C-alpha cells in the first residue's frame, strides 16, 4: 500500500499543499483525507476534483477505496489587510497639480524610510508612471494556488506602484462606462501584491463621481487630502470634493494649496501670486480642516515631473521640495 507521503505527493500534482489535510492510510487499503475547497461543498467543480483525486490515489496501487471529506478553504486576507494607512489624494477639478503632489508625497514618505505604495487610480489620465520614472516598466502577473491572478507592482524610488498606464498603449484612450471603471479600481486594490506597507497613496481621478465612491468603498481608507490652487474657481471645486468625502464618512486630513506663488529661476528671492493668494488658508479655516502646506510653482517642479525625477529628490533643498516634505511630515504626525 502507498504511504501517507506518497499519497500527498500524488495529490500535490493536483492541489496546493494547504488544501490537503489529515491523510490516513489504513491497513484495510482505505485512504482518507480532507480536501479544502473555496466554498467547500458549494465549489462548482467539487465532483470533478473529487474524482481526479480518487483516480490519482488509485494509480498508486493496492488501494481498496478512497474517502474524501470536503472542508472550507479559508478565504485569503484582502491585499489591503497588510497596509496600515490608505490615503486618497484628490481634487475637485483637474489641472491643479494633484498628481504632482501625490507623487512627491509618496517619495518624500519613502525617503523617511517607511514602506510606501502608490495606486494610480486616475484611470482616464494615468500619469504617475511618467512622474515616477516608470514609463517603461512592465507589471508582472502570477497565479495563486487557487488560480487567482495576482499583480506584482512596479518599483522605483522606494515606492511600489500600479497604474492603468501599464495596461494600455501610450496613446490609447480609456473609453469606459462606470461598471468597467469600478471593476479595474477594485482589482488594483484586491489583486495587487502590495505586501507590508505603512502608506498606500491613491492618486484619485478629479471630480465627485462613480470612481471616487468606488475607491472609498473598495478599501478601508484612513483619510483624504484635498489639492487645490488659490484661485476661486479651483477652491469652489475643492470644497465640493471635501464635502463629498465627509458625506462618505471619510476623514479629510487637510488641504494642500499648490501653485501658491511663482518663484522665477533668475530671481529666487522674489515671488508672484499668479493665481491669487490666501485661498487655501481661508478655505481650510472655513471648513475646519488643517492647511497641510503651500507649494510654490517652480520650473524645477515641472521639469522633475516630466523627467520622472520628483523634485523632493532632484532638488531637495528647493522651496517646492521643502514644502512638499513638510506635507509628508504633517501626514506622518497625524498618525502617530
């Protein structure tokens, strides 16, 4: 008769080792074991898998009968269960530098030695790979023992990252309705091998629609950061975005005022309020949330994004980099 080890070896060709338990070979020629399946007795391929298991064991020879008990395979923990803090970086409208702030925040946090991931959830305009120097990166996909596809994120500057940009051609537009959009957002949360992270920064799409609601509901968010510029029209939309998160029960950590003022490269001691001034501070006070930082507009900030080298790394002592690192410091302080 086969030994229990030989039975396990035969079954390992069909199942993951964690699915096989309590292997017993009796003197009477009966082999028994427990087979764990997702949904147990309700597994759609239960009968086929049982027959394949019995056939594999009988092929070992001198087996009179095979008894199989079906049990429930514990559901794997969600991919986000090993992430301490998931933060949404959002804006009420596009063009305010939300992605620039999100990317530099992620890199500034990683530079402090903490474990950081970044989810580019701006499905229609995925620019994070370019700004993180990963435009040529490729995502790796592997299968678990239960046949589920798992995505291995790209990595640079201490930041793990996934983006829709990796799944489409460079100039291909994403022309999707809500259900498809919601599906890929959920997939990025649940089917990415994020590993252990201290922070997952989510670069949200602009606006207050389906994508934002799906993102908040898809994972346990720790808070949101609202990015705006000082001008009135941007602040109007920022207020709407802030209220949306509050209505969804998500804490708003504060407001980041981007493009607060312009510093000309040939006159570094001067600044110009191109988009107005004080709007972020006033809005933060009116809505009762902190102003996390005011980021000046510098040519190096734009060039860093275009070259894929965030300014917190390329020009760490510039006014923009220092302001962005201050935002990172305040985020960390919030969770101490």
